[in-house]
């Protein structure tokens, strides 16, 4: 691992120079995008001021907004013993092309450290599938049908610590501190939903709209737009809560969805670089294979 | 909500410097070809750059993420026997120069084939003379099958079978 010294291999030095030049060029393009957005933002702010004046004059057409936000906050808390299923589509602009990345995740609502995630990013050359359980972290190699599983140390960050990032936490915080604006009823993909808009410090300058079911205000979707001009443009995440049937519970683990895969186990933190398990065919991983549970 | 940890140019370059050698060694050990390893390394970091806005630290840091990309690139190389350059084209990474002799030596050092070489030497020592001979001709000297058949005084088909069996026995010794 290197930290400050330049790589001694000139190919790596050249590659670093090229990547730096591209990164700096892209960073220069971002302010131009921001400038264009400011024009749109000014128009939007104008509309917002107009709407606010109308709101003050005619009163709140929704009525009881505070209680609706409270109700939405309550309904956004995941009930125990279910499986939260999310699909996130992120739009980005890379080298002038718009690319969509799909991330799908299943999380046990009563055990946030139990989840599986499938990332399908064109830049990765194929889907990357990972999972975590209270005792292991693992990834799946589709080519060899192998699950690389690493056992967490006993003192691993606490049993409830999850490596998954749950965007719903941002929504829950925004609803809980009432930093959302109730936009009333709207239609999303043909479904009647309630819309709440927010853009707190949690969102790093993003403007988000959260949609909940019209009846019981359960999560439906979260749309965020990046106002800062970074490479991603917007993300659209849909939510559903699944019952813990055997078939749905199987979605939480790599073993559940790839029952025929071979499992290569190793303790976490004792493999190469303390980070990554390359598999027993790599001579550097010999200690991991020897120490593998049951192996 | 996106993590922007790798979006800033300096952050991405620091990430590259931290993992570049390990990724290059990873490919060198698996492809046994420094030029291919260099191309795969460039393609991997181009893909990581293109995807940097979506990087999420799942607790085991960026190494897990970049080696996930590297594994996918390696799998696709194994399937097609060629290194794609989709990610390099996508971000506009220029073609690289051929590796210098110094770089070839340093990549060999980086890959540290010593443990593998010792294991292969031991496994070869346990093979019969006939197996060693046929593997020498085909694997080390890369001779075509008609020539191997002529040297061994057998049919081309028989030469293929002997090479195949020799490799299977070598694999068995390596596995044990």
C-alpha cells in the first residue's frame, strides 16, 4: 500500500498523471453546470416566493400539515420482522453521456446488519453483489459461482453495526425535525401519493422529494437532484416492505440466492492487506485458507 | 444520498496511489503477463473513476470496492482473452506506452512469484520424467502439437492427451 511516495513503476506514474488531468478537467466543468443551474434555481425561487404569498393569502390548502408530517415520520419507521427492498436508479453524466446505474438492496428491518446488495454499474463491467450478516461479510463471483465469505471478528463494531447505507435515515431525520415541506397529494408512476420536499444539511446540497402512500403514508420513493453540479444528476429510489416468508428471507443472503455456489471462507482482517480475500488459489492467501472455519 | 468522498481530484488521486500497486500485483499474479496486467489496471481505475460518485464505504474501505471492479475485469478478460477498454474510452484515458524493461522487472518484483514458483518446482519434481518432458515442450517451449508428436514419436492426438494428463497430474500435486 502506498500513501505519499510516488509509485516507482513509471507506468503507474503515467497513469496517475492521466487520471489527475482528467479529474481536474472534470472538476473545472462542474462550476459551469452550477452556473446554468443557478438560472433555473432563480426561476424556481421566484415561483416559490409567489407560492408562499398565495399560501399566506388563501391559507394552507392542505390543512393539518404538522400532523401529516408527524404521521409520515411515524410511518417511515420500519416495522420489525420485515424486509426492506429498495431499488435505486442514479443518473450520471460521464464524458457527455448520460448513464444510469442500478442498485438493489434487501435489508432485514429488525437486523440492519443483515442485507444483500446488487450494484449494476456499466463502468464496473458487470454486477457486483455483496452481502452482510451479523457474523460475516461476503461477495459473489458470478464467473466461478463462488461466494467469498469473511468471518467478522468477535469484537466487530457491535452486533447491530451495519455496513449498508440507508437513505431512509435521511428521510426519517428530515421528517422527525419537521424540516420538510408538505406538498400535498400528487401522482407518481400512476399511483396517488403524498409528497414531502426537503433539502437539509444531510443531503449535501441535494433537493429531495419523498413520496409516501396516500393512505397510511408508508415509503414509496425518494427522488434527489444534485444541485452542486457533481457527476451524478439525480437518483430515484423506490421502497417496499416484504413479509419474511422463506422465499423473501432468502433474498437477504448470497447463499439464499445462489444455493449452488461454492463458499470460500476466511476470517476478516487476517487476509491480504487486511481488506480483501483473493481466494485460496492465491499463495498470499494461504493463511486465510488454513484458518478458514471448518477448513 | 450520495457519498462524495472520491469526487474531488485530490481524493481520487490519493485513492489511486493507495491501491494502484496492489491492483497491478493482483493482475500480474493472475495473468502472468505484465502488459495485460497494466491494461487491466488502467481499465480498473478508469472504471473506478467513472463510478467514483457512487463509491460507498461499507466499512471495509475502498480496497474492497476497487478489487470488486478488478475481479470483474479479470473475469471478462478470462472469458474473452482480451482486455476491454470501455471504461478508458468513456473517461478519455489515452493509450499507454509499451512497458519499459525496468517496468517489466519491477512488475515481476511486485508480483513476487517466488511462492508460486517454488510450489510449481516442487510439483514438477513429483511428476514422472515423461510428464515433465511433455509439459516442458508444450508449456515452457510453446511448441505446436504436430512438432511435439514428432519429437515423442506419437500421433498429434496422443500428444494432446499426454499434455492434458500431465497438466492434470501437475494440478493434483499443486492442490495437495
